[in-house]
């Protein structure tokens, strides 16, 4: 999707969000959206998903669902008519299940859509998620869930009031090698955790892309790539941080304008005394590493969050769990959460997303003030 299309969609959203959408009662919304999906020969009921925002990552998700055992692409939402036509033909989505940003509230009357996966620029997530919830459909939102904790709370509240579930696209929460490290930590293989390091970044290209536009991205590298280190520190250490300090570096103020962070180093403190040291950047390549050490051993994931395969080792040797396309695993597991009430090893719900947003808010505050920020994520 071009930057012109994204900016046009941003303006369309502002207009459309002014429309009054009747709030469904919690009972009716739950009855409509929590019913089992179709069974179409797959393993158990099938989650019927509409994708909102037909960019490159949405295409990856759409392709992944072709081999999914529990999820199927049944709807499309985009501000670009040609994409609706192209994707509808490619993925077999009938015209009656294709919507634009002005009329997608009509999905409330579409029985072939159980959930909407929002994969649009960050600043659009809040309003789009609220509209989806009011239409009685489950919400799956790409990370970051919103651009700050206040907007994230609005999303959590709207989904709760509508009786639908809110999930966040934390694909690493289902990745086999990541889950093995978590299993080992819970089993005590590392002993008391002492230190975590998360390095996340790449050198970003096109200066005109939406990720470098604060009006669409809501920030910079921290929103896009730094959130992996925040979330990773939490699920690797197995605790919630209680304080954060942070320092921002900007070497290219032309490319990284006011409000768009280039590089941030941040540190987290945990109740046990464990500490984390992390880096988020849009200006350096070869950064995708998690390292954790405890009293009895260590774990390293390198790469740690890329599309795969993830590689890793511990003091006991190499991690050998097989690679499966992350988005396929994610959609199968999310189908189990939404249709069967399954509980994942690491949460992917709105409460989980909200904790990361509170930390991001605190990181930005620490950069602005130079002072340590206390965290209360309970």
C-alpha cells in the first residue's frame, strides 16, 4: 500500500469514525460472534477471519491461513478497490464479503465472519477495533495494540462491553523454540533469572513510508520493533517489570522527525532483582537477539523474533524444535482461544497488549525527563 493510500485511508477513518454505530447488547454480541465457526473438513470448528488493511504483512497472514487447520480467510476490508478485487480473486473471497473503511460496520450482518484481524497503521487501531467490537465480531489486532495505554484501555473496554474477545498478534507466543525456553525456565533449569538482553532493530529504508510518519505510526522504532524486546523481556524472565529507565539517540533528525524515535536504549527492573538491558533502533542492522542468564544456566535466541526459522541454544545444547510458519501457528492457536476457550502458555489478550503499552509510555517519559519511571502493571 502506498503512503498516499494510507494517508487517504487515515482521513477516511476520521470521517467514518464520526458516524454513530449502535452498540450491540453484550448478550447479542456474544451470541453472534462466539458461535462455532464452520467445520469444512478442518480440525474442529474453523475460525472465519476478515483481514483489515491489505498490505504486505496481511498478505503473509493470508498465505499462512491457506495451510491453517483452524482458520480461514472469509472477508476483506480495504480502502483500495483494486486490492479488494485482486485479493478476492486470489483468495476466493466473494464480493459480498468485501468491505471498505466507510461501510465495514455492515459486517455485523455477515454470518461468515467471526473475527477481524486489524493490520493497519498503528494510529488507526483504536477506532477500528471499537467499530469491529460494536459490530459483534472478535478483534485480532496487530501489535502494538494501540499507540498509548489510554487508547489501549479504550479498546479493552469496548470489547468487554460488546461481549467479544480482543487478541493481539503476538506470533512469538506460539513459536516452538521460544516456548521451550519458557518451559525450561518454569522447570527451574536456569535457576533464578539474573539478566536479560533484547536487541531489536534494522536500518529502515524509504523515508516516505508510514512507519516514519507520526500521524500514522504514533512513534518510531519502539512501536514497530522495540516492542519485541519489551514483550520478550516479560515472557523470558517470567515477571512484570517494576521500573524502567531509557535514553534516546537521534543521528538523523531529517529522516526521524519530531516524535519518531530512531534509537532507544532502555533498562527494566524486576521484583526478583533481575534486570534487562534492551535496544530498539531503525538505524542498525544485524540486531535480533535475546539472551538470558540465571544462576544455573543460560538461553540464547538468535534470531529471536524474525519470521523464521528461529535459532537457539541453552547451556544444555541446541534447540531443535521444528520451524512452522509463525502466522499459521498463530492463527490455529487463536482459533482455539476464540472458539474453544483455550488458554495459551503466554497470554495474547488485550490485557497483555495493554501492559506493553504502559511500558512504552514509561519509556518515552523516561527519555523525555531523564528520570526512572515506576511501573504498575497489575
